[in-house]
């Protein structure tokens, strides 16, 4: 009986340590083809890569010339143009993974994950070896059966963050006078990351062009001009189209009430949602559901 009770406690600890895959660690060999496992919309990422190329944000690019440590905010899309010369290590995690250790401040307030920052850090040989060792230890813990392995991984992740805080970011940022296509592409990627709305606990956070401009670190007028020039449609029209498509899907395929759908899509009042829906589709939400 005592053994069964102990086994039950251990089983529950293992189930609750990483219940929703709130942290993942990967190693990708340089010879591996295809895309790197970039973070999903709710994952932050700390990754180390070795190679030559660029990481592109909306209106700037940063050169990568060797071993580099990079911190990624899931709300800030980017693209990577890199000829890898070594393995890439990644640690993807949700904000609550660090909060379980008593970290109360929002992670977006950190200089490493703040919108508009340049969290790209070139590494010398000693730094690269130290950080590579931390990743290898995390990978070993991910494969172990130790009950408290995620606590150990959390400590290693904090060490990675503290290493980044000690470093100075790369200053090799390249400013582009004309980056309309890149800005439009990253806007559409950021828009795509907001959907689907698959839980009543998750509501649409970016609702207006100005919200997207803040996350892309560009002026809203610059964003609007780039999107229209590249796609022929306004930023607002792209946002509205996605909201309407999501609303139709929820009305047809979910059992949420119309009020719940309205709130999940960022509308303060259900009648605002109904008016918006009727204006853009010619029918009411209730008539579409029927």
C-alpha cells in the first residue's frame, strides 16, 4: 500500500511537471534540411546557431557571422536566411514555465524579449562552448525519467537568460529604406499567428493596424503603406477578413454562444460584433448559425 501511494505521488508529479508541453528542447544538425522549429504563437524561444547569414525583422536585418545566441518573442515574426555551419540548439517555452519559479513580472518586459529590441548576441568560442554545454544538459534531462527534471531544465534556462543579460547585442543591424515587401510578409505572418481562436480563455489580442505596427516596430502609416503597396488591400481589410473567417468557423463548428464568440474575437459588446458581422457579410451571426 505504501509503495502504491508513493508511485501515485511520483506519477502525479511527472504529469504536472510539464502538463501542456510548456517547454521543449531541440538539437538540429547542420546537415538537416527544412525549416527550423520556430516557436508557435504562445512559445518564447532561446536558440543558438552557428553560420553566416541574416535574421530579418520588419524593417531591419541583423547579420549573423558565427556562433550566435538569439531570443525570440512569439509576437514578433522574423525570417532567417542562414548557411548553417554547426548544429542549432533551441529551447522553446511558455511564459508560465518560468512563472512557476516565482517570476512575477511579464517576460515581455525583459530587455531580451521586449518588442523593438535586437536580442541577437554574437558569441566567442568560450561563450559558445558554455552555452552549448547548457543545451546538452537540458537535452539529457528531457530524455531522463527523473521526477524533477523540468525544475532542472528551468534552472538551465534561467542560466541562458542571465548569460544573455550579460552580453551586448549585435550592432550590425542593417536599416532598409524600402522594405515594403518584407513588412507586408511579416504582417501577414503575425496576423496568421493570431488564429485559430481555439479556447474561450484565449482572446484576440491584436485588433487594429496600430497593434500590429507596435509588434513589428514600425510606424502604423509605414505599415499601412507597405501592406497596400504589396498586396493591394489595406491592413484593416486583411484584419477584418481574418476576423470574419474565424467568426464564420466558430458559428458553424463550435457550440459557443454568440456572446462568447464576440468576446473571444475582441469585441467589447456582442452587438458590436453583430453589427460588424452584418456589415461585412450581409447577414447576422444568428442567421448564419441557423
